């Protein structure tokens, strides 16, 4: 889905460029405003598509981890995180904290960021806001004190990407924060999703292979009897 979305964003940016060349200023402002709003919505759809992929991987992994726990009597461990597939692991959202890469200074992974941006696009109008002094003016900010638990984590992440309720073109900021060179460059998002899923599959397969080998002699002895 990203490729046609990127194509439409490029065409939208071309309209802005044509308006800037032709003028007048009122026309430029109108085209820029409406076009940027369209780009925001297109990027929202793109991130939501990424979230669908994340959800598909997460739910399938949860089913696999539970089967692993039932079969081998132990839980899957990923990137130093234990407890996947056990009774305490209900929905598998901790999987988004797994990156398959060395830890960074950020308090969230790129996978968590993609998921948070999608949730921002879908739900940010519902998030509580308040006013905060900024010099002589008041600035609109998200109200962490009254936000729900899941909202607080999402707000923390999108704020770390440079997004804010008083900011404009938040999704375009998110794309650049995640490595995009232009507003339509969703390549880093796709590569992050693909690398995460591939690393997850590789590490899970390795653990299943080791677990199978450890119980194989016992099974073979049982079959001979």
C-alpha cells in the first residue's frame, strides 16, 4: 500500500510547487494548506497499514509462543526479554519493545514509534489537552495527568518524535524522525517493519530448534517402547 500512497504524496507536492511558481500568494497559501492536510491523511493511512502488519505478526507470535510454552514447558525469550507465551503474557504488546538490534539511547523502539504514530492518527483528537505558559503566551499541550494509561505511553513516544498538539504537519515530522528524506519517503518505515519481523522469526526458529533437539532422545526412546 505504501507505493501508491507515496505516488499520491509526490503528486500533491508537485501541485504545491506549481502553485509557488504561478502565484499569487493567496493561491499559494490555499494550495499549500489543503495539500499538506491531504499529505497528513495519506501518511496516516500508511502508518495504519504498518500497524496492521504489526498486529498480524504480534497475534501470530502470541499463538506460537503459547504453543511453545505448552509443548516445552518453558517460555520464549527474545532479546533478553523473557516470559512470552506464559500465563502473564496476554496480548504480546511487549513484542514491540523487541528490536533485534543493540539498545539505543531512546526510550522507545522504532516499532513502538510506528505503532504510536498510527494510534496518534486514529485517536489524538480524543487525548486530553491543557494550556501551558510559554513566554507571554499559552501553549496547548497534551495533559499527561488526565490521560489514560495507554494514551500516556503513546503521547510520550510521539512527543519524542517531535510531534505536539500545537504543531502542524505532525505525521510529516514523524516520517523524517524515522529516517525519511522527504515527506513521502516511507522506505525506512517498511525496512524497519521487515527487519523486525525477519529478526523475530529467526530468533524464534532458533529457540524452537534447540528445544526440539533437547527433547528428541526422550521421544525416540518412548516410541521404541
